[in-house]
């Protein structure tokens, strides 16, 4: 029986192995949280486009020039959405909060900074568009159920502690 003062076990990437309760159902909850966050972002960007369209009638069409910028800027909007929500006091996007999840730094379980969360979002976008199978395979084989972009950004998604 290991002593209580024994150091925490670490996985091959140096992250602490978390208790089973912290990782219970994380994969499924993350997928649902992603869908919820995509819905929130779609509503936000759609509302922005509708607002710019309506404002175009008042400004004689001048704001209609901004509609393509709003569409092109979707990844930038998502980056700020992730950055502000994951680094906020709740440590989760709205979808993650609904699924009882939060994000932490994997090596020491501290909250993430805005920059850290923004880098995580960029790595998610790159890994999801280019390496989709590897992202999913990594989450299936990693002991902490981490995706490829989690590993690269030194983050872990866990169940919110009670």
C-alpha cells in the first residue's frame, strides 16, 4: 500500500493522473458541450449578421460591407469566446458549464489564463480541421482522456468538483 505522502503518478506527458471521478463521462460530456457551444456561437454570429443587415437600411447600406467581415471573423470570435470563458471565474465555456465540466492546467491543476485558453482554441481548430482522426484516437488512449490539442496546450478537461 503506497504511503499518503507518495508523489502523484504522472502520465507520459507529465500530467498528474486524475481520480476516476474527475474523468467520469468526460468524453461524452465534451462532445455535447462542443455542440452546445457551436449553437451559442451560431446564434451570436447570426444575430450579428442580422443586426448589421438591419443597420444597413438605416445607414443606406454602409454597414452591409461589414457582413462578410463578420462571417470571415468567425474563427476570431470563437477564439475570444473560448479565451474569455475558459479563463473566467467559472473556468468553462457555457456548454462546458451545462455539462458540468471545467478546464485546468494539466501539470498543476491551476486555472488557465486567457492566452492559454486562446492557444487551446487555435490548436483545437488546427487539429480538428487537419488531424481529426488523431484527435479522437488520442482521447481514447490517453489516461486523462485528453485530446491532442489538450496535450499540446498542457490542459485537461475534468468534471466540476462538488
